[in-house]
């Protein structure tokens, strides 16, 4: 079965195999914004062994209970999960990360490996993400809860476009931080900052994955059935 995964999209694998997102994180494969790419193509772009990743993913299918399949939940329950697990979490994460980043830059700004400019980037990212989440909370999600699917294609397209920008923002974090790898002599604050950044990266990618590849994909598929 592992070889058959090679031509499956990263997004579908992340949906089908609980725990697959963790494997993708380890190999830095973008299963959220670029979830439409096949495992074969995504691995080739990274210069890594797609067959080895497929085998690693296959072992997960023998380990039930690694996570809930959110495709089985109704849209309202999935929205509730997104709000409590990700929206609320991001509103806690980013202000603290900005604070830590400013502290690191203030104390260690003269060191060549210091991520100077990261705090401003995180501050801008916080503002953009807050605006994005408010649009979902105030416009799109209420429409989906009320099954007002006829007018959601536009808002969903905007949300997907903004998700791409969030993905680019994560890539910028990677560039600032040597792929979120602290130097060997980093202080505790520096290490805490990078642990928080790693958690943000995983959370935001999972957040975007659930919206792009589960919630939005479901709504668009239902719309195609109605108009098909």
C-alpha cells in the first residue's frame, strides 16, 4: 500500500491517516496550503525520499486511535473545534511570542545568529491572523452553521488566499530562525521562543489543513452536487 500513497495528495493523506501530519511536520512537507500536491512531487521538491516517507506513513495505519477523523464530524462541530483549539490558541500564542522575540533581539541583537526583525514580523502576522479569524467568526462560519452555502464560494476563496499568505509567513519565520533551530549556546528565553514558534507552526498548519482540506472541501463538494 505504501507505494500507492505516492500519488495521493498530502491533504488527503493527512485526512486519511491519523498521525500523518506529524510525519509531514518532521519532513517539512506543507500539507495545508500545498495540500493538493502529491507525496511524490512534494518530496521531490524537497529532495527527500518519498518511498521512505510512504513506508513511515504506512506504519501509522496499524496504530489506531492517534486522532479523530474530522471528516466524520458535522460542520458545526468542526467549526467549534477550530475556534476553541486554534483561534483561541493563536490569540494566546502570538502576543507571548512577540514579547519573547523582542527580549531576545534586545539582549542578543549583536550576535549574527540573532533573529533580528522576527518580533516585527510576528507582530504583523498577529494582526493579519486576527483580521482573518474575525472574518471567519463574524461572516463565514455563521453562514456555514446556517447552511447558507449559496453565497460562500467568494468568502472561501478569500480565506484560502489568506491561508497562502499565512503559509508564506511561516516560511519567513523559518528563514529568520534557521528552520527554528536555536544556536547551541542559546539562553532559556531564546529556547522558549523557538519552542513556541515550533508549536505555532504545527498549530497553524493543522488549523489551515482542517479548513482547506476538510471544511472548505466539504462545502465546495456539496455545492458541486447541487449545481452538477
